[in-house]
């Protein structure tokens, strides 16, 4: 790990010199907003006894146990009171300064947009978008709490536009992400265990100058990074942006 002040100055210098920064992030970006991650020290995989979130958040489970799916979804994935933290705000500032070209996120919480970021590529979708599985009608916002399983007026079940386990990622979002990674000169990867594919595999498209990883626990990609930081991402980005 490179948490020394010398490494921080080097990172700062790279940000200042960069022309096209891309940020690739995950659940750890939002823990400082009070949203638990999956695999971090106090993540849901560690604390959820019984069924794994991977099973509950699968397409098969959604189809066969919609009531239980929605109960878990409301309890664990909807955080209507969460606010952007220093990491979201710092990245938004970098975009306003025309330094940051894109945020590629595995998060579904909409906090980058709430912080003002415009070019946000949501690899796993968003809790703010839903559609009817029968007629295809779109519904914006979080699902109503009145119905255990939300239904459309046509009688069809409503599904969040969140990519569940067993489902494919949106082709267009993937293509755009690859384009931004291929044209970036600095890639900042943060708050992700880099254990979920295909998101983690996107790193191989980056061929720019510097790769920086900010994650509280080690990742399988640390050996290829020019700098690795383990301090909370909000604290570090606030210092550097
Ligand atoms: P993950 O596998 O839970 O990894 C998160 C990583 O972040 C862990 O390695 C932690 O050590 C690290 N971390 C936690 N807090 C911080 C912090 N403050 N600073 C630096 N590092 C920190 O999550 P991934 O995103 O890698 O996995 C992808 C899953 C998680 C996607 O399918 C997401 O949809 C899903 N998820 C999203 C949210 C959200 O939208 N906020 C919340 C929980 C899970």
C-alpha cells in the first residue's frame, strides 16, 4: 500500500497532468454514505446469515420468489435517505473541471448523479428505473411500499432495471465503458473488490499512463497498479481533487 504523503503528492500530480481521467468504482464508494457494500469488512456477505445475496439477487430467485426478493431488495438495496459523500462530490468536481471523462460504476444507488456527475455509466443499472415485465412500461423512482410485489396496471410484475445475477450487462453501456477506458490517460479504480465479472475484466482495456487503486482491502489487480491506497476513498479524493 502507498498511503504515505509522498504517494499522495504523486497521485495529485497525475490528476493535475491528466487530460482524460476515468473512474471505475463499486459499492465501497458509497459506504461513507451509510450504504453497506457486499464484500468489505462490514459488508452484507459477511453479516447476512442464511441465503447468500448472490442467490437472492438472481434472476431465478426473482422469478420464483418475488415476495422474498422484494423484501430483501427494500431492506438492503434501497437507501432513500443516503446522500453523496466526499468521494462522489470530488469526482463530480473533476468532471466540471473537464478532467474526468466518465464514471463507470457497479453501483445502483444513483449517488454520482445526485452529486452532479453527468457522464455516469451504470454497469449494473439503477434502483431508480423499473419496467413492467408484461407490457414494457417504464416507471421512474423507487418501487412503492404499498404493494409487497409491485404490479403494473396491466397486471404484469414490475422489475427493477438492476442487472441481477444470471443476467447480461447492457451492450451499449459496456461498449461506451470500453471506449472511455481505451482513451483514458489516468484510471482511478476505487471501492471495489474487483471480484465481480465482467466489470472487473474491463480493466484490461486500459492502456493509459497510470492506474491507481483505492480500496480498503487488497484486490487481485493491485500488482498491476502504479499506486494503491487503502484509506477511505472519500477522505483521499477530498484531499486530491
Ligand atoms: P464489493 O465486492 O462489496 O466490494 C467493495 C469493496 O470496497 C471492498 O473490497 C471494500 O474493502 C471496499 N471499501 C469499502 N468501503 C470503502 C471505502 N470507504 N474506501 C475504500 N474502499 C472501501 O462491491 P463491488 O462493487 O466490487 O461488487 C459489485 C456488486 C456490489 C455490484 O453488483 C453492486 O451492484 C453491488 N452493490 C452495490 C451497492 C450500491 O449501489 N451502493 C451496495 C452494495 C452492493
